[in-house]
């Protein structure tokens, strides 16, 4: 090898880098301790940005294209190196390639529940996860704050920091949005769009990266809150309680009563109707014992209302001098005629007199 061949082998005439990976964020071009020739060709492909660094200082930044490294094309480097009248000899500089393509489908999630205030449930603990897409927009900030002098900086080295930062910003954003827990599931897209500008406002100046999308895929709540949501859904499904009782009563009557849900509801509704009738009749539940009203001219011919006297099994037992269990047994056998409303029995005075007359 001649002297000229040796000298030529120690200088770089073409600088380019092809990325065959899918997770490289930045790559320091290996110069093998060689110097860059004056007029060398720098090739920057689409989705790449090149950042020169000279003696620890940021120099020129190159966008996609083919660049000839001369004084006119490297003004920052010329100023730092003190080349007032240009340069003709080879020089050394660190060359960093940054991948500016969109990194998609990155996952994020809350490792621990985060606290939020809800108008319906008070303080609620929620978990959330989803995906996000980002790309590098400021090479200098990214190299300074994230990659540093790492020769080959990949996504895995930054993913944990990104996830923790996202969770922190998500907690702040969800608190500011004041979206009820019950509405979050129906407003995933809205929540993601609201968080995106908050996220970029923090990450662009801090890390030199920008999020193009932030997707909220799921928000889960503790089991006790899920149970409360299920109860509320059940109540909404029932709708008007009065209409529901009427429906159950009609079903129970169609089935001939019975001990099922329809029969119990029918008995309860009948009991309510009987009690309401008793309360609305003249004299109220006291019947003939109540003070009669003074009849006016128009009321003189009206017939007197018939009062219905009702007794509980305990009251009948006291009158008969037996136990309440004995009265209940007679009611269940049919010896004493009574009406069972839910789990309680009621006996009219007429039915009691009929039993005693037997």
C-alpha cells in the first residue's frame, strides 16, 4: 500500500447510514477514528435527520438529501472550529443519525391505581391503559436530554421513562377534565384528544419528541364501584317503579298467585291498595270509632260508609287467650279466614266472628 492509499484510507469521503431495525431512535456513526474529508458527501435519507457535534458542542443539523461538507454548508461548524477563511484539511466531528419516522403502537398503562374525584362515587381509584404514537421533532433536545452520547439508542431504553411520564400527565389531565367515571367509557376518544396537547406541551421541550396520537383503550374501576354501577343500571332498566309493580301484579294474577316473584309483588301491591283504601275512607283506619262529620244538605241522603276492622294474629291471640303460633296455624289450615300480605296475616272482624260461631 502506497502512502497516498494510506492517507486516503484515513479520511471519510461518503457518510451514510441505512437503518434495518424498527426500534432505533438515534445512532452515532462509527468513524473508526477517521477524519472527514473536505467536500465529503453526507447522505441523509427520508425519515432521518443528522446532527453534527464538534468538541462537545452542537453544530449543524442536516435534513434529508445529499450534502457536500464544505464551508458554505457547515456554517455553525466553521464558526466553532474557527475557520474564518474556509478549510482544506480533513476534520473530526461526531455524526449522529436520528430516526424521525413515526413510532406507532407503543403501549402505556398504570401499574398502580390512580385517584380521581367523581361527583357520583366520591374518590375513586381507576386503572387505565392504551397506546400512543410519537416521533422526534428536536434532535438537539433529544440528544441532550434522552440519548446522550449513546452510540446506539433504542426504544426499550426510553419506554419506561415514557410510560411513567404519560401516566403522570394522564392523571393530571383526567383530573382537569372532570369527566364522571360512568362517562369515561363512552368518551375514550374525547379523553385521548384532550390529553394530547397537554402531553405535547410537556414532552416537546423536555425530550424533543411529539405525540401524534394518544389512545385510551380501557379504564377499569374497583369491584365495589362496578357493583354500584350494575345496581344503577338495574334501576334504570326497571324504570318507573309503579309501572313495574303493576306489571308484576298482572303477571302474578295470570299465574294464579304463587310464591314466586310475581305472586309476592301482586300480594304486596294488593296490600298497598287495601291500606290506601282504608286510609282514604271516612273515619280513616279507626272506622266507626272516629268522630263522624256533620252532614250538609247535599250529604244528608248519602249512605254511611262501612268500616272494615282488621286484626293481626297477635291481636286475635290476645282476644282468644291463645298463642300467636296457634292463630297462625289456624290461618294456614283455613280454619280462620284471613289474607296474607307478603309475610303478614290480616283478619277481618267478620272472619273472626264466623270462626267463633262455628
